[in-house]
């Protein structure tokens, strides 16, 4: 695949190393029948990134289905914050195998307690009726700043947060169409659009691209519900964490080609924010949809 060599470098890490590291992170180790172990990244975090657990659970579940069946939907609940210093054990339950569909449940465990539960449905690919909603009319990725560059140009972003973003390994590049953070006290419409792709070419089957999208789908949604309130966790005492996550795969795609992530938040209330996302290829195909609700609390 041709790459835009003029694209700004995300940080000091070689792109191939970043994508190779993500691929390794999403590979789970088989311990026994339907029992797997996932490792954690070397990045310093207070807790395990939710997209990592989603993708590792999907990888574990995928090992138990026939090769001609591919994931079309997944649903997950985050129960406890994951310990970044401990491996995660994934236990797979084979709930159903039919002529066209298979269903799997996965429990993620650390220190003897569930931290996450997950279900996924797999389908033998077939034809059928088709329609889709149109892609939003937004500028393409060429010429847009990457996420870090845009933050550097925005007022009110703390030096600590900028340093964190510059040093953070980013195997998935985001180019934001609208400002990523509101200026202090500025309210924005409850939506955002971003182009995303892996920073280096990916050699692998369609299932690998779906794993990487499962990982990336947790990166943009939750902050959308804060836009209309003029707050962000980097500039306010805002506690935000994912409660649940759902993802539907519609069509094949390449994670190393530009995808438009169109997110909106229809509602916030009762210390929760609801967010939805649609993911399109550059030529306008709707390839995935997602939804997430998260906790949102302003601390005194």
C-alpha cells in the first residue's frame, strides 16, 4: 500500500515498530483448551486500556470458531480497572454453534476476580439485502494536523498533557477534523470526526484488521459526551471511565488505510455519557458501527 511520506511523524518511535508492538500485544497465549493469557503494554498507565482488553478477548474467542466464520458483533462490560503490572487470563465459553452463526462468551480475570465480561457473535459470510447511511461531508485527511499537533496549537492544554501525548506510543494515527479539546469554558456540539489509520502497513488476514479496529474503537468515543459541556479530563477535574462497549462489523476494510470515525453523543445525565460511532472508508463505505456508555463525574 502506498504511504504518504510527507505525513508528519507521530513521535520518536519507528512506525513499523509501533504496529509490530500492537500486533504482539493483541496476540494471546494459549494455556489450555479455551484458556488464554494476554500481556500488557510497557506504556505507563493507571489501568489497562479498555481497547486492549476488548481486542485480546476477541482474539481469545476467535481461536474457538471455524476459520470460515468471522466476528460481526461484540458487546462488553468493564467491571474493574485492570492492573497494568499483571497478565490477564481469558476464559472462553462456547455457548452456541449453528449452521451460520457461533456465539462465544469471555471472562477476563486478574488476581482471581473478573475485570471484564464479553460476548461475540461470528458468522459464515453470506449475501443479502444491503443499504447504508451516507458518509458525513467532512474534509479528507490530507493536510489535517495529527492529534498531537492540533493539541499543541490549542489554548488551555496543559504542558503535562502535551508531554504525555508526545511520549505516548501511537500505533494508530488520528487526524481530527474539529478541535479535539474545547478552550476553557467553551461548549462545542456533541460530535467529532477523525480520520484514523495504522502508522505502518499491516500484513495479515481480515481478522487481524478487525482486532486492531476493536482496539482503536475505544479511543475516541467517551470524550465526545464531554464536548457540549466544555470540559475535558486534561483541563478539568473530570473522572471518566468506560462502562460498556459494543461494536458491529459490516464490511471488510484495511486498518492501514484511512478510515473516518464519526462520533456523536445523543445524551448525558446521572453521571453517565452515551456515545455512538460510525466508521467509513475514504470512498464512503460504512464498515463498522460502535456505541459506548461511560461514567462522567466532575470532582470538587
